[in-house]
């Protein structure tokens, strides 16, 4: 547990978002000042020019600038191979007495009649589809003025939002419908086509997350998705972002994706058909941290922390929680989207390959150097936890041992 009582003296949040080490990019935002970049690192991904605003006097309040209004294996438990239709037939024995035969025949006729009635009246099981959750939920439309981010008012509330957040008491709905199916051709879509697909996908995630947020006392919304060209840049309220990136911007609470983010992965992994759905589920997880006060709370602590190693751990706890939240969403929508065992394997593989150590090793860095997103085995660990258990307390990275967030 964090066991923090007072903030440390102000110090810039170390920025360790380089190319290619940004999958998936730290949530971007101008939240808490404008620290200088870590030597040799990109300045994008820092906490830029706006400031923190929340009522109350217990925390040093800073205005949040208005100009920036940021497992491997089978498909989880309960999805084993189909069972046989009843046990194998028993060996034939000598027939029973005629009277008993008549009684059995009579009972059989009655049973057949009941089955026919049940089928005709809609009780047959042949055409019964999944019992999808949240079908009556009205998904919020994309808005240019999303509800404000949740901010803590006191240090006590800040720690509670991280360690004892009401969202941890909820159970994530499974299954939830999504009118998309996984498509191996996603990687060949134009930017506009990919943006349309990801917008529909984010609507599906919102159908799953919305009632869950509201049950915990928070406000739901649907973020806008912007797909920008590989090799190019995108201007956001959080600054200008290079390509090979995906991120949540707290300044407008929207999601951004450059398709060439796939280039930081090994070729066989980069072509997995679930890649972009996993990436955007992670970024959507950051948006949900924004809804629940986790995003602002973790960012405030990181900004105020003068020990770089502690600030990096705070960042990793934020990132692997977004991995866990992504696992919840992928599992929830998986049945309707046609997620198969091979896709589940891919989820684990992708998560491992975007670990800080794996990226550094692949691109000539030192894999033992501490990173800001988490090592491959831990990113895989947390997305598996979310995928395999709908109890949202499994995603509480803020009380997890340091060994699980390295």
C-alpha cells in the first residue's frame, strides 16, 4: 500500500516516453506544471502547462488550465470445450417386465409432449443466444464537452481514490454486445476506416463501462477517437504527439491512435487481428481512471514526488491498471466479437512484448533499466487478471506488491 500522508516537495515528473518506448503512451495532459524533460527523452508525455484545480484547502491547489479543457490459454473460466449431449449409452441388459415397459413408454410420451410445448412456447435452446448485459443502457454520445475529470479534494481522499476506490466494489458485466467482429484485415484499413471502427468499438466499451461507473457513483461518457497518420503528428490540448503512439489526452478526454504503433512490435505480433482493440481498450482504461479520480490522484503524486524511482513506480501502477481494465473490456465484449483461443494467446503475447524491458531489448536499450509502463511479465499478468476475473478489485494495482508492478 502507498501509506502516503503529505506530498513531497514539488519536482518535475520524469518523462520517459521515447520512440519506440511509448506503447501505450502515458496518458497525456498538461495537468501539473511543465517540468523539463528527462535527459535524452521526448517532452511529449510530461505534465504540461495547465494546473490542478479542486475545491478544499488540504492539498496545494493548482488550476487545471482552461485552455487545456487529457493469459495465455483458453477464453477464460467458464469457456471450456462443449460438453457431450448426455453420458455414453450403457450396455444393453435383459429387458424389464412388460408392465414396467408400459409405464416407461407412458412417461416418455408425456416427456416428449412437455418438450414439444416448451419448444413451441419459446423454451427451446437451439436458437437461444447469449444473455447480453446492459442491453437497455443508453450509451452516451460523443461530446466536445465531456463531464469534468474527477479530482480529489484532500490527501486522504486522494489515497482513498487510489487504494479504496468505489469502482473496486463493482463486478464488470459479462457478456456485453458489440456489433463488431474481429477482422484480420484491420491492419489494411485507411485511417478513416480505422477511426470509424475504433469509434464503434469505444461505444461498445462504453456500453460495458457506463452502468459500472454509474453504480459506483461516477459519471459515464464516450470519448472521441482520432486516428492520425503514421509518420505524422497530431496536435492536441496536451501538446503535439509523434506517431508510433496511442494515448489518452486529459485536456480533452479523448483518445488518439497512430496505426504505425504496430511497428514497435515483432512482425508476427504486429499482425495479430486483436492488436488495435487491445491498444484502445488500454487507452480507454486511462479514460476510466479519469472518470474515477485515479488519473488525477496518481498524476498529482507523481508530480510532487522528488524521487525518480518512486515517480516511475507510480506511473507503472497507473499503466498496469489500465492493462487490467483493458482485460475486463476485452473479456466482456469477446463473445460477441468472436474472440477465440488464438486471440487470447495474442493478448498475452502483445502485452508481454510491450513491456519496458522487451522494448528496450528490441531497440538496443538496457532491459534492466526501470521503466514507466512495466516489465513484460507484469503487463501480461495484469491484463490476464482483468480478463479472467470480472471482480474489479483484481485491478487494484495501488495495494499490489512492488514485485508485481516493476
